[in-house]
């Protein structure tokens, strides 16, 4: 047995699934697969065993670009001083609230 | 080397209840401990397919056959989630797998016991998955994000595992004399090994304190075990099954059930490889891995050729 | 209706017969696939094989349930656990031992392709509502089984030298069991007259074309049709393998038939 044979480690893919029609895609997890078609099939077989998703995206994991913790400050702070962007900024009349 | 300042800041984050994500700074030792613990958890899910897989083709009704197959399949899924989570720490699945197949990595000793009758399948669902739920519910709050999320997903699936086992065991315990005999015999064999699943006593568990300090775990082995025993005593009684421990007694003072001495000699000998099924389990897993090599290779080769063809075409 | 060589007379007898033929194919196929659980070539494929097995056993279970209702038997388990090998109507290919992954994939592909055309045409033909509803539901899953196995045939055929050798020899070994797929007997003719089955020979060419094109794309040789073809399993004359399969599958249930096992 030839150990550490890198040739046969299938690449890693990130799986995103759409829980319901019209909903945004969410990260489900990852799978190993030799190519895109198999990655899609593996995503289905792994992450839709209980009908969790109706559609899938698969993306090679090494193609994901993520922000680093160091980015946290400059990247995300600007919105902090724009409270008017957040719905909680606005009060809703009591009568409207009640109807919900 | 990690500096004291880094370590202090990290500890502060942990103590604040923050979640650590893959790209965050973490002590080398935290990473190492996680890789060890998470991959061990993953290996256990995979080896755990074997004892139950042993009864899929013999399950006594079509319903039970499907339930069992779906459960064993779920365990493959659990292994997959856990390997993926471990890979976020920079390890590769293949390396991890080869570490237990050919190296020193461990998996849960519970799977080194044989499934002799169909009642074993029910008891595994009830006791072994029951114990796994106790453990994994805690781990779903682990400080390492990917591990916590993997466990959360696992927990959602696990409750079906326990329910199906408990339900069928209840039927057997209430069934024909032959079924009752099988059910009680299976419980007698699995009870003590299940208690060992939580690991050695806190005093003999060198990793425990560190894992708790880092909030990878939030409860000690003995705390989890006690929680489990308290629950199972009730559940056993509810279906008329007795637990094979003459020292089991309710303690008014502590509000918990006291139990007898766990046969630790057996535990350590199974951990070291001398259990009834260690060699067979490893043989079966190695065979699957080695027999699969040409399949994995073929798929990669096809992908390579296809890419080449597409490159030429464009 | 499960005696050897008896041709169904009434419409209901025909319906039961068809339900059991489809059900037996699926149960036996699912059983063999389920043997892979924990032994697959990669985790992802372990999950995939189990999914197909679960679909197959699930299809069998609902087909049997309907037959049980029609015949007044207790439930679906009657057909799985309390019939002998001469009562089983599955085609022989599906009872063969699993050998290796290539053999499983080749078998899966040949059978899925057959099921694809069969179900497609049955859906247009069958008037019985409950039966047709099942067919439509199962057809969706069959399409996926076909896609999955076809993609694997391509990968194994056009993969490495070893994979090519293995999948080629799997197709060669399986070929003598493909004739039976298109053997039409009097039982089927009776069912056709009640709009409960279709003439399988009517899609034989389409099946052949799909198989041929896939094998060619996979750089494989299509085995020679001009060879000995096994037949008779639909009428209860099986290979030696089915007896062993059933011995394993049925032993516990038959040992304690009065016990509750559901
Ligand atoms: Fe699990
Ligand atoms: Fe489980």
C-alpha cells in the first residue's frame, strides 16, 4: 500500500444550499469530489438526505476568498455609524406592531 | 512560539464566550488538541458503521431495514462533517484517515464490541447513540466554530438514532420470551462499555482540564457520565429492562444515581487494541480504503483528462 | 399469486403480479447495494450508494404494501420475508454478488437505464391511480440513479488502465443477464391487456442506444449480443445466489414469525 499518495485525494468543495424556493443560499458544509459534476452529486447525497435543500451551489474551496480577522475593523466598522441603515433605528406605531 | 501576550488574549476571548474561527489566531497546542480530538471523533463515526452494518441485510422487517440503513448512512455523514471541520485546521482527510488505519490515532472503543443479535442494534441506538448525544450536545457549544457547527448538525440527526433504538428495544422487552431474552442480554453486554464511552475518570484524564480551559468541552467526563446514568436508569425502568449493576442506587443527598466500579482494566486493554473486535474492525476499514484506491484514482484521472480536453477545445 | 408458472387471469391478479415484479427487482437490488454500507471507496460514495439502496427498498416496500392490500395479506413484509426463491420474480442480474465497485456501477447503470424507460412508459399507460402515483414519485429518483451511475461509468471507463479493465470485465460478465430484461412472457402480455404493463421490447432499441453511447463515450467495448443469454428468473428460476441472499435476509423474521418486528 502506497501511503500519502496525493494523486488520489479528491479536492475539497464548499457546498451552498437553498433551503426553499426564493430563499438565499446558505453554506451547508463541504464535500470531497474529483470534479464539478460529482461535487454536485455528492452535495445532494450528503446535504439533502432530509430534504434540507432544493438547489445547490458547489465551489472549489481554494477559490473562496475570505476576510481575515484583521479586516474586521476597517472592513465592517463604517456601517456602525450609520444606524439609519438598520430597521431597528425606526420605531413603528403601536397599532402596526400589534397586527403582526 | 506563541507569546504570553497572545495566549492571554486568546484566553480572554475564550472566557468571553467568543467563538474561534479557522483564520483566527490560536495557540499551536489548541490546534493540535482539536485536530486530535475532532479526527478521533470522525474515525469513531466511520468505524461505528461496521457493528450496525452487520445487521442491515438481516433486519427483521423492511421498515427496520430502512431505518438501520438510514442510520448507518447518517454516521457516514457525521464522519464527513467532522473530517471537513478538522480540515479547516489545515489537516487533510487522507492524512487523518491514514493516521488511524496505519498509525496511532484512536477511535471510540465501543465499536470494538460485536453485535451478536438484532437486539444489539436496538441497544446501540438507545445506549451508544444516547451517550453520543450527551457528549455532542456539549460539543455543539464548543469554542471552535466549525466543530460546534458540525456537532449541532449531528445532534439534529442523532435524536432519531436514539429514538428508533429505544422504541424497538421497548417492543422487544415487551415481546415474546425470545425477544425479551435477546433484549436483556444485549443490555447486559453493552451497559459497561457504554459507560466507558465518556472516557476515564477526571483524575486519569490528562487532556480534560486543558480542553475545559479552552471551552472545547464544558463538562468533565464524570459529569457527563453521571448525567447519562441518571437518565438511562429512568428509561430502562420505563420499558422493564434491568441494568447489570447491583450497586445502582439513588443517592438522596446528591440527587443522582450512584453506580458500581467501571471495569477500567477492560477499557484500557480495548483502547490498546485488545478488544474482541479491534483487529476485525481495522481489517475491514483498511480493506475498504485500499479497495477504494483504484476508484478514487480513476475519478481523478478522468477529471485530469477532461480538463486537458477542454483546454484544447477552447 | 405466486405459484410458479401460473398466468394471472383477472385484472387484479395482473396488477399484483406487476407490483411484485417491480418490487422484487428493487428489493433485491437494494439489498445488494446495502451491503456497501461502511465499505464504500470514499465517504461521499458510501452516502450515495446508501441513498440508492434506500430508494430501492423504499420503492419495493410501497409496491408490496399495495399488493398486500389487494391480496389481503398482512403487510409488505409478507412478500419480502415469507416467500421462497421460486416465488421471487426479480431479474437474475440483480441477485449476483457485488464483486467490486465496477461491477456494482455497471449493474446499477444497466438496470437504471432499463427502469428509466420502463417507468417513463408505464406512467403513460397505467390507469390505476395509486399505482401511477407511485410510479411518478419513484421515477424522479430513478432519473438520479441513472445520472449517478452513468457518470461513474464514464469515469471508470475513461479513468485509469485498471478502472477500465475492471468496468469492461463487469459489463462483459453482466451481459448474459441483459437478455432477460426484454424477455416478454404471457404474464406480461396479460398485464398489458389490462393497461398495467408495457411491451418492454418497444424500448429495447432506446435502451441499447443509451447503453451503447455511454459505453462508447467511456471508451469501452459493447459486449457481443450474440451470446448465451440467461433467462427464467422472472418465472422463479434463479441463479444459486438468490437462495443465499434470502437465507440471510429472512432468517430472523422466519425464526420468530409471531414476534413483533416493525
Ligand atoms: Fe453519529
Ligand atoms: Fe448516531
